[in-house]
C-alpha cells in the first residue's frame, strides 16, 4: 500500500544512495531538498533523479564543502534551509 505524500523532505545524499531513493519513492514528497557534499553533487542528477517514481514539484540542493565537519554542516543547513522555507 503506497504511503501518502509528505509536503517536504530533506535528505542527506551520501554513502549508499539506495536507502535515499527508497525513502523518496515511499514518501513521495511535494518538495525535496538534498543535503550533499560538493564532491557528490553530480550524483543527484545521475543516480537519484532518474529513479524517482513520482517527481516532486520542486527540488533543491544544499551543498556542504566538508561533510566531515559537523559544525560546518550545521551552519550551512541553518543558513540555507531558512531561504528554502520562505519560498
């Protein structure tokens, strides 16, 4: 039984992408935002977007230059998410 869609989903795209793709297809978000390392940005278009069964109306990316630095990741998310929410 398919789950009803959610309004928005923020997902980290790193490591194994299969769980990310599964979650997106299960939750069917209306708006989708990927949190991704600079080095893996291209994987969103190549590896994830083609496998989304019901594309969201809107999707964005928040890019972090260093996914290993938790403080920097938090700063990037805090700065960028507020701009997305106000759209």
